[in-house]
C-alpha cells in the first residue's frame, strides 16, 4: 500500500511540476510581451494563481509520504524515542484530519462555485475547475498521512531511521 501511495504521490508531483513549468512559460511570455511590445498576456496573474494553487496541492502528498515536512526537533532530543514516536504518530494523524477537512471544504467550495457559476474577474474562467483540480492532491495527502501514522505505529524504530 505504501508503495502505491508513493508512486501516486510521485505521479501527482510530476503533474504539479508540469503545471509550474506552464506557469513559468506563461509568465515569461507575458513579461517579454509587456517589455518589448507593450502587450502582456491578458489575465496572466489569474491563470498563474490558479496554476500555482493546483501545483501546490499536487506537491503535498509527496512531501508527506517522504516525511519531509518542516519539524522543530529542539525538544525531540530531550524526549525518549518512544515519546518521539508517539508525537510522530499524532502529528501524522492530525495532518490526515486537517487534509480531510481541507478536502471537504474545498469540495463544498467547488460545488458552490459550480452552482453559482462563479468566474474569474478578467478571463471568466469557471472557478470550480481549478478547485476541482486541487481535490486529488488533498485526498492523496490525507491517505499518505494516515499511511505514515500507521507506519510509525507498526515498525520498529531502527527500521524507520533506515528508510527515512
């Protein structure tokens, strides 16, 4: 299961990287058009915001499955390993809960945007499209967090240190 989640997270992160490359290309074209011909890409900031939001949601599962979130380990050195292990289980479970709440609220926001036909200001892009594109990343992040919590619960500490 962990391997499947890792492969899914890598695939989603690659898609997020592609979105960021598109955002960089759009920004470059708009900047060059603005400076050389006084013709920027209309609505470039709107599109950039949407692309980056979806890309960030795509990167979150890979960060979680690799256990590379920012941690403050100042206090961790003071506690025994069993307490640190419990803290890791708790933090991954909490991230799972938070990601499921984000998934739920983003899905509701997407449904409202669709029902009310909300659009971006300049280009009129339906807002439910980028909101829907964020859902897989949030869902996968929650699954990865639960998997990490289970991993910390079931493995011995030396095994965790070798694979981390």
